[in-house]
């Protein structure tokens, strides 16, 4: 695109106009001061009618769920009866393996985990694996439990939750990964189609950079051959298995950036598997899943790839362990990412600011984790999702979605960080300004940041509103009108089309 955008509200600038040409931002300032340049170059003039123009957005932690087209969507259901009904209808229609995702027992009216006895009458002999919204807990029917036993033997017993001495059908943590091996794999073509839709959706939201987590070999192949890397910047953090394979084979994938390796130090609050120092209100402390030796192995793997090590750590116990490992190993600050960093009391923030890793957070957890006051002790509750304290400690805070766990829409994320969702009463000191919340979406640890400045690549989004006039929840409704990636128009809303073409 070669144009002058006028009458806009430019994020972080006094001016109202900006010139884009040859893929870069050539000038930023007031229209009056840019007129000479604009006239001499014969540029097209686009009136933004007071809308905001911001750097393009990054999603620092997202997933491509390898679901294929046949997945039972269980998000938002409100009772075990509703779950049974969904399963019953699925079986009527499909009569094939049931892979469901997204249930959340905290919003069930029964307030308990579902069991295999709930769903068995509707599934019969068809195996069912229904993964909870967090991805760390799953419900299996009796058939699937049996298949799991056949395949893995007694190894799976430690992951099966028991009721009256018998497996209830709930599996946790690594048990979920084992259960996933039962699911029939989607074809490469199905995955490719899914990826294209996935990326187009991001583009329409003004997102130009993705960090995709826990990427397997199969997904890497599908990404490479889908062509999406020509539209948007794709960076991947590989699973340890895939990373080992890459290191030994020296494979390169065109156009996709190898950002590093992803590992896990704990689970989730919802599954009570995030590792807490003080423990949960109803007992238990979760579990640390990463030993110092495994941490070192993962780090060496990420080093060989020339990338970063990204570690999932939600509870303060897990974050502390990872920071201690990293400090003892002398890991450079730019080489470590802490994913989620959900519970960070002051001493953990101090330790974080000593090491200064990249901290990748998900503002929309503030909305989804509305029940957190029933899970965490009151003294811990104050320090969940403490974005402002983390920023004030000088840490690089990057916002992300963790899609499909949370919606991928970054404006919902900004709105959550500004309004604090359901945890407002406990954590209001951590409220971010709209500007700071957006700032956390302008960069990612792998690619760096999109900025508005003369001479830099034109990665820009024109919004349908002026963000200075919006508050809290209103931000959630923002929609882009125009998205530029390296100066190329990659999205135009239908009502803006006539101005651009
Ligand atoms: Zn994730």
C-alpha cells in the first residue's frame, strides 16, 4: 500500500496522520506538516474519521488444536444433564469415536466432576474422551478406560481418579496425553484446512504475529505446507519430542520461525494441579511436574535449536522452582519464558525481576476463573494475574490468548485486563490502563515488537473506534477496519473497502 492515512488517533503519538509506502512507515505527524510530501509523491489519501491506528497485535501463546472437523464442542454447558444430552445426540449422528473438548464443572449446577457412569448409558461401546477446558483433566467412558489399560497397562493407574476405590473415568495430567493417543488422527488435509481458517480469523482481528505452542511434527508439516506463512508471521515452540527430532535431523521449515521448546512445570487451578506453596482452600498443593535435571535437558534442547525455553508455570511453587533452576543454571534472561505466571506474590515478583525472563500472561483468565476465590486461600487471591505489579517490576509482559482455552480475540483480552473480570474485587490494584493493556499485545518474545515509528516495517491496524474514548467492557467490541502486514493490506472490513480500493 502507498497512502497517507489522515484524521486518525495514532497510538503513542501527538500527530493525526501517517504515510505508508514501500512496506514501511515513512512519516508520522500532523496532516498539515505532511502535505508537501504527500503532494509530491501523489499518494492516495484515506480519511480515518477519528479512529485509532495502533501497531499490529501479537498472540504470544496460542495453540492449533489438532481436532479435525469432528470434535464435540462442550464449551459453556451448564450441567451434567446437558453433557449427557450432547453425548447422546453426537452418538445418534456420528456413531464414531467421541472426542469432546471444553467442559468446565465449575459452571455445572451439580458442582462436581462428571463420571464415566454418567455417560456410559449414552456411549455404549463407542470410546469417549472428553477433555476439560483447561486441557489438564479429561473424562473417559468405561470403553476408553479399558482401551487405555490395554495400551499402557498399569502405568495409567496413577493418573486415574478413583471413587469408592474404582476409577471414576476422570484422568489428569499425563493421563490426558495418554488418553489423547486413543483419538483417531485427522488427515493432513483436514489439519491444513483448519489452519487456514484459524489464521484468517486472526488476521481479521488485526493479529500479525503468532507464537504457536507445543507443536508436533505432524502440525509442523501441516503449517509448512499450508502457505499461511506468506500471510502472517508464524513462530513455533516445539514439543520436546519434536525438538529432539529436529536437532538430530537438522531440518529447516521454510518461512516458519523455530522459536524454541515448550515444557510444563505444573497443571491448572481448575484441576487443582497447579503447584501452590500454601496449598488450596480445600487441601492439596498440586504437583511440581519438572525436575531440575529435566529442566536442564529442555534448556539444552532449546539452545541447540537456537531458541528459547518456554515453561508452563501457573502456581507460585512451580514458578519458584523454575526460577531457581534457571538461576542455578545461569540462563540468559532472553532465553527463558514463563507461561501463565498466574500466582506471583511479592517475593516471586522480586525473584522474577532478578532473572527478568519473558512473562507471558492471558488476561482473559480473569473472566473465566471467576470461581478462583473458592479455590485459593485469601492471601494468595490478591496476587493472581498481578499484571500491574509485574509491569512495575520492569518485566517484559506479553499478553496472549492460550486459544482454544480462551477466545483468541485480543480486544476481549484488553477489556479483561482493564476491567479485571470477575476478580475485580480481590485484585483491583492490578488494573491496567487501556494503553498498557494494548501495549502487552504489541510484541511477543520470539519476533519482538510492532511499533509506530518512521522507518520501521508498516505493521498497523486501523480500528473502528478511538480507544481513548472507550472504557472497560466497551473495548471488547472493537473491530479492525484495515490491517497491514509489512505494508501489505491483509484485511479490510466490508464497510472500509471502498476507501482502500
Ligand atoms: Zn497453552
